[in-house]
């Protein structure tokens, strides 16, 4: 494994040593079979060896996004009840978890590598080609959600609210079977190098840039998570690392098409193909990407509950672009009137096979409800055509208007063909007369100048029956998405209703911060709402005075850390961060005749510490200078003239007064 941002690398010998050492270390720390270990990391290079070491002693790793909202993080930890917490860095958690042993994963990995260097050659926890791992996940009677029968190696939490997220328990057999099926289907071997920009707290990242390369004997590059900031270097990095298999999601593919209108601009001849998963891949996007970058893209379909993919695109020339491929070691049936496998009638997709989960942690009822005779109910609608599965939508997302079933994905596919629309998301809204009305949220190519709503509606009417025509068109600069590129429906609805901006302001003015309500709360809510709609960061400014202090003290550090805690309350959407700028009031200090040496030394120390904590700062004197203002003249005017006259003497912009 290669970790470009830190320069760290990990070969098989060292990884095996960490895994063997981790197995021994966990036991010495009191971890027993059936215990869970929470791993709070984005993509630490030791993730897979630590996972292997835990699985070797019958413990389960619970990967968690360390940047979750505190409420979501608390929910997962309370539900999983880990016996230990490993994290990228020491993390302040809710009081109820402060007694749980917590370690920094980098320190643990270093100790485990030393501890396991000798043992790795004798007993390695790593699976070999052809091995199936511990007890198979499904044996007819194991759909009970009992974590002790069989043994889960990993428990991955699905996205959702703090009441709907569930811990999916997957066995060692699930992981190895999935990796072997993928490796066999696509002829993955030791010559392959994967490039991953997805987090290791999501099953796609865990499998595609963790377990799959390991089982196939290949290598992987754990790159920084994909963002607009690093997107312009994507193909350059892929070429530099001699990647053969990039792992993508549809939103990344769309961004790369926008940023590289004339192709990658670098040699991509080593690439065999790309993988795409986690969200539906629209046919136009699929074809455009393959044509622009001259590589086949293979997509798969599955759930966290199926360990990653249950179907996969055939690796044959001229593959179709409207299906999710053929069953991958799975038995797939369509729940419809015709029933059975490979039916052309639409119905709910049911999956059975070695990749199907053990069950949900602490959710016996939910586990019983999702299984039907060893088949897992996906909630997705689809049908077979010429042996390939076509997914038509989500059973729960179907809009029922005037008694007619409307698939929102079909509407979005048509809307996305409008020349002025980048992407869209269609949903149903309750309506007393028709049952549900149709709302389509569109991301226009030019947010400042979107097409007329009637133009988009007419576009749909020309290509679909009248009942598919949206009742309402809403424009946003972006669709809120999780780290895997899926639209976050709860957040999207919260933006549309205004409830999300209200909730953010409510949290910022909560009692625990001892904040009084703002004089114009509505203006604050509108400012936050504007950021949510535009996709820009939610920006905050705070004034920082000096008093008589000449050096940074503990109280200053605590104040900055407290402000960071407040910012976290505003970060409800991962792609819309909250940003804080500190305005260093050196001009105010001058007026109060604070010695220049004192306030400059103090403010410089504040700025330096703020920078360490990811907070920007600006000197008030720089603002004055940029505006062409002079403090001495301003003070003289204020002392000798009416204030209004002094104010009008300076060319301040109206929006700054």
C-alpha cells in the first residue's frame, strides 16, 4: 500500500507483521472473541492489517467516519459498545465513552509491527487464494442478528439518521468470498494497482482498495479523498503511481469530465479498466467517460449488506450501458407476479450468496424483516434482460400520484439530458389532492443563470408521459452527498424546507454555548440557508481583542478550541464546511494606547495557534490599509467634528458601513 499524503508505504511483510502483532496486542489489552473495536479513521494505511489481526482473534472492527457530527458519532459508539477505540488522533468524545480505552492507531501499528515481526512468518492472519475464511455468514438459521453465531469480522454502519443507521455485520468469509469473486471475474492479480479516493469507513473503499488488492496479491494507493481542490491533479497522480484500476463513483466521473474537456493530458496506457460503484451510473455519463478517457468502466450493484457487489458488468468488448451486469456468485430473484430468476417483469430484487451479511447488530427484528428464506430484500426494483440485471428504482422512492406509480430515476434521467442541467434529484411531496406531487431539484450548469422552470418541465413533457412532468422545479448549486457520492436525501429535504438552517442556528445558540439569541435571528438563518443552497462554506467572523495581554495563555487556547466545537455544530453536510476567520483588532489596541510590542506579539501568537487549528485570521490594520484609511486622521476627525461628518469623509463601501 502507498499513502501519498504522508509518504508512508506498506509491503506484505510489514503488513503481515502488523496483523500478527495486532492479534497478540489485542489479546494483551483484554480484547476477547466477540468484542468490537471502533476504528475512527478516514484511510489509515494500517487499516487492513489491524482488521486482519482483530479477525484472527474473533473480534470485530467497527470503522467510523471521524468527521461525523457529534450526535451521529455518539449514536454509533453507543450502539456498537466498543471495548476499545482506535483513532487517527486523540479525540474528545462524549462523557459516556471516556472510560473506554482509546489509542492512536499510528502508535498501535508501530508497536504491533515490532511485536509481530517474528510471529508473522509462522502464523499470518492474512487469507490465501482459495481460502474461505471463518464460518460462512448464512446457513439457513443464522439470520438472527446474533454477533456470536457466526463471527463478524467487521461491522459497517449504513448511512441514515441517528435512528435509522444500522450496523451491518460481515464475516471473514463474506470479505474473502467477495474479493475472490471480483478478482476472478476481472482477472485481478499481482500486477494490478488500485487507486482509491473513497474512505475506509465505507464498504466500497474497504473492499476495492483494501481487501481485493490484498487477496489478489496486488497493490493499492490510498489517496486523499476526492475533492474539488485536488480533482485537477487526479489523472496526473494516477499516471505517476502507474495505476491499472481506478476506483470511482458517478459524481467523481462527472467532475472529471467537467475538468478535463480535452482528455486526461497524461499517459493512461497502464489502466486496464475502472470500477464504479456506490450509486447509479447514468448511461450518458458512462458512455461519455469511456469515450473521453479511452478506458472501459465496469460498474457493480450491491449493498453494504452484500459486502459490496452482487452483480458486475461483463468484461467483454461492447458491454451494455443500461444494466448493472450479471450476477457475481449470487443467486438473484425478482419478487413479482412471475417470480423466480431472470424474469423480464419488474419487481423487488432479492439476493442470496456468500456475500450476504450475517445480520444487523442489535436489530433482530430488522434482520428478520430484511431476509426471506436466505434471500436479502434489497428494496430496489429491477428486472432481467438477456441475463443482465436492470435496476429501475427504489421501492420506497416510488412516487404515487393520482394512483400512478412514478419512478423518480426515470424523470432524473430525462432531466439530465437538458443542455443546461448537470444533474437532478426527483422526489415526492405529500399532496392532499393527488397523493404526492413531483419535485425535481436541479443543479444548473450556471447557477447564476438557470433555465426557466417551464423550459425544464416542457423538456420532460416532450420525452415522457404527462404524469411524469414535475410539478415544481427547484435550483441548487449542488446536491448534498455523502463521501461515496450518494445524494443525502435527509439533508436535501432539510435544505428545501429550511429546517436544516434553522437547526444549525439553533445548535449554535444552544444553552451549552451560553449564547444569547441574535438580535435578528432571521438574518442569521437566511445567511446559513444561502450557504446551504450555494454549496459555499458557512463563514463566521469573530473579533479578538488584546486587553493588557502580551503573550498567548491557556485561556486563549481554550477559547479557540471552544469556537471549533461551535463550528462542528454547523457542519451538517460533509461537503459544506463551516469556516471561521478571526479579526485581530490591532487598530482597537492602538486607540487604547496598548504598547505596539505587546499587542503585536500577542496577536501573532493567537494567529499562529489559530492556524494550527485550521482557523484563518486577518489583522484589522490590513483591512484599513486595503480601504485606504488612516487611523490618526480618523481619530482627529472623531475628536473635532460631528460623527456623521467624520464618517462621510471616508470612502467606505456601503456594505461595509
